[in-house]
């Protein structure tokens, strides 16, 4: 039986999915070239997605994806849209991320969650906060999750090594 991996996150994931379907040869890359290894991949990206968007799930997109696809592993790429606001509550954000991971594991029985590093941004969407504030917050959040998840058996943290940016 193949391992099912759901990549869930903000508009970057949505654009990645669209690019795979429209720009590249979809049969070759739609499962990130992992199908031969017994892995089926689904990408679900929400425009403007935040941790609150995932928790509220007002359009039931997360619920539908989880029930229809039933992933073994969820790769979670979130945080940039949360951080790119003037009134950002860092501890509240981190608490909500942990709450969402708990929902994935207890409600949907996901075996493994991979929380990804927040993407650095060359330009901020709203331009109401200083880029240094964004990147300092990103650094603190990434460090917190990296250290707190280091020995966790079913949740891990993934650094992109800053090779990717939101743009």
C-alpha cells in the first residue's frame, strides 16, 4: 500500500500545484517523482492561508482533503502570511500551530507531521511592517519549533536552508 503525503499550506503550495499541472509534464511530476517509490502526493494550497484559516476551515477544504485523501504524512508550509501583519502574536501563533498538529494527529490519524521553515520574503505583502521585524520573527519561530521538535517521534521540523523564498 502506498504512503500518502499531503502538502498543505498557503498560496506557495497552490502555485506549486498549478505549475505542476500547467507548466510541467503532469504525469511525470504530479507525485513529485515519488510514485515509483510507493508515495502518492497531493498538494493543497490556500490563497492567503494562515494558521487561523486552517483551524477555522470555513470552506471545509482541509476537512475534505483529509477525509478523501487520508494521508499518512502531512507536510505543513504555513506562517508567512501570519507573520506579515502589524498585530502578530508570536506565542499565540505557535500555540495554534501545535493545536493544528494535534488535530491532524488525533482527528485524522496522521502518522507524521513535517512542519516547514517559514519562507523568507524579499518583499512583504502589506508593507506595514519592517522586513527586519518579519525576518527576526521568522528566525525566532523557526528556532523554537526546530528545538522543541528535535526529539519528537511523530512531528519534525524541516529547514529549506533558505534556498526558497515566498516570491
